[in-house]
């Protein structure tokens, strides 16, 4: 019902943002934006449009429940405004805007509406009753759009923009107007439209770089031009909405902040139409980390950023590129040995922000061929291994060799390297001699002599074949309960005198190990492989028992 006013909502009188002390920042000279000037940081409003422009990413549509879930996470982030959808566009969007306006506490909830009465009425229908609500209406101002898309003259467009802002103001106090394609509009006409819509009651004027065409210098100058040439510009918050077609959305938004913009429209993970919008996390951390340059900050609880990024990625199915700033999997991962060494000595050597600031537990050291001794020792200590110098040197050499073969050396690889190296140095069971009798018409028999912890033991046993006889005898001597998972033999070179290499895999108590042995006699190679695996098992199971004892399980 037109004429019914919504509650006052969050429309504020802050002109281009307020300082932390509440002083209208428009009173703070441009110099202060650039050089700090001793003033407190301006608070920039974060207008999140993940649920509206973000949903315009191809394939990223979300259902109502998912939108509510994301809106609640945006509220935990403490964004100032959530653009919850475009109520007129579909019943689903209408319902999402309605539910978010009523269920999500904290931020102002906004619906987009074209500059048409039916769109604005629908936005109001969805929002009404919500504690903090805004209608965001838009119409293009560039000649390209007016001529080819809207078929309106400049005069007609200006008149419609003013009428629709007034129409929206009939419902709510908090109205935002966007001159679409502003960055390609003729500045003098843009100024004229902005002046008229501010007079008509728009509390926020949002300047979109709709097609991501502007450069940072141009966009900054555009915002400065608006502040200088729109006589009533200080009565509205100047907002910016940048697209990323040339990869400049964040740079352009930050350039606009330097020139006095008080609101930035952005999305989680930078999703949005075509190449996306400015990324919220990059804007927020850019302002936070370089407060010295921007003299501006936001109210965002940055520790919620990582969670928000994962949630949006999971729901939209849009994976975050690993090297994405702030929230990419590699944003806090260090690979170079030089960097890892520096980081272990002092975090600030290679980190300009702490991973905890965005809600991550810690930075990641990627173990691989570039890692140095310092990082390798640190990781082994984290895994509970304290090696002697000799053991460490052996293990490090093997780690480097493995790093050349594998992109990343994982924890399990390190466990194997360490256990194999230590097992090699501390072999508990050593083969001393082996004699096998087999042939047609005889039962294969093996006589095995091993040294176990320095004690010589000799035994004879039989089996289904010579290898089986040797293995059964070794099992009897060592009294092990392991299961043979696999056995493979291959010739290392050609010819009947070739070395045979035997590989086995054993399992005991859920621990699986592999063993290798080589000899020109494949029965001896088989025995060596089996004993090699038994030595590793002995090491791994004693390590397991030690750690269980430590945590009181046995
Ligand atoms: O990119 C754009 O111009 C928009 C407007 C609706 C603000 O998304
Ligand atoms: Zn947009």
C-alpha cells in the first residue's frame, strides 16, 4: 500500500561514509583520504550483492533455503547491506527477499527493482515489515543503453529516474539509485541525473562500472567529478559497483574509496555477471591491511571471511581458484624453502596478514622439492619424530628425491620416509642365511637363520613352494601376525642372471607397509623383501603403541 512508511531503517545521513567518530566524511578534505591527515578512519559501508548480482553468475542459481543460509553468514560477517534479490524477477526471488528481510537480523535488507512502478511495488511487497529495508532502483544513463536498449531520450530517462525514486520513497526512507553504465555515460548528463535523484530522495547513489570498462584512474576521477560537480552530492552516500571484465573491479572500487566513495558493492568470492563483481574479501582486507593508504575501514568481522567463502562456493558449485587473493587455498601456503625458513623465524617476513584474521587456523607449509631442512625438521617434529643427525640427513635426502618425483609430499609420505630410514638404520631382524630345497617330487623346505635384536635364531619349515616355505619359516621364527597383501617380482635387467626385485605389502593392526628386496636369487630377494616389510611394521607398530600410550589408550 503506497504511502505506508517502513520503519526508519538504516538510512543514515552519513555523507560518503562517516568517520569512526561519526563526523561526516564529506567534511574531511580529500587530502585526508589520501594521506590520513590525522583523522580517524572513515567507515565504508559494505553492500553485499552475492545473492543478486552474484547469482547472475552462469550456473550459480541458489534456492531459497540456500539464500537464507548465505544471508545469515553475511549477517555474521556484519555486512551493512544485503541485496537479497530482485523481487519482481521470480516468485523464488520474491520469497527469498521476503524471508531474508524478516529472518536475518543486523544488516539492512535490499531488493533490486528496475525503474518501473510494478518492480518497485513488488520490492516493497517483499520487504515490508522488515526492520531495516532498502529499495534499490536503477536505469541506464549511457547513450549506448538509452538508444539501443531502452529507446529513451536523456530527458525521458531523467524524468523516469526521478519519478521512480519518488515512488520508492513513498514506501521506504532508504532508497538507492543506480545510473547503470555510469562509467560510459557522458559526465555532465550523469551529474544532472544524480543531482535530480538526490533531490527526489535517494540517500545512496551507486555508480556502476557495469561492463568493467573503466581503469582505476578514470574511475577515481569519475567519483571525484561527482563530488565536485553534483551540488547536492554531500547529501547522499556515493556507492560504487564495479565489474571485473578487465580484472580491475577491486582496484577501481578502492580508487573510488580514495576519492570519497562511502559504500562498496561487492560479492563473496567476486562472483557475479560475466567475470564477476569486486570481491568482498579483497576490498575488506585491502582496506584493513592498507589503512595507512586508504584511511578507511569497514565494520566487517574478517574472521568470518573464510567460512563465508567456503559456504558460497559449496552452494553455488563455483570453486575458488587456488591462487585467489585472501580466500584461495594457496593464499597462505608457502612453498619456497627460503620463504619457509623466513616464516619459521618471523611470520611478517612473508605474510602481510595473518591467516587467523580471515578465520583460518594457520598458514600452510607445502612440503616439496623446494622445501629446506628447516621446514622439513619442523614438520617432522610436528609429527612427533625427533631424529638423530644421521637419521635426519638420510631422511632429508630421500625427501628431496621424492620431491623431484611428486608435486607435493604429504604427511603420509613423510611417515613412510621416516619409518623406512629409521628402520634401515635400526633393522631389528637381519637375514643371516637361507637354504631352500625344492624340485619335482620333494616338499619345498627352507632353513632360515636370522638375527633378532642381536640374537641368532635358526629354523626349518615347509611350504607350497620355495618362497612359501621361506615365508612360513620366517613367520614362525619372528612370531608375527601380519597378512601378506601382495607379492610381485620383476627382473631389474634382461638375461637369466638379472637381479630380481621383489616387492611385498603387509598389513597388521590396520597399518600397511611395503618391503623391497633385490638379489640375483629370487628366493633370497623374496626373503629380504619380507624381512624389510617386517622391520617397518615393527617400527610403525611400536610408534603407534608409543603414541597410544601417550594419549592413555593403553
Ligand atoms: O552492474 C550493474 O550496473 C548493476 C546495476 C543493477 C547496479 O548490477
Ligand atoms: Zn552489476
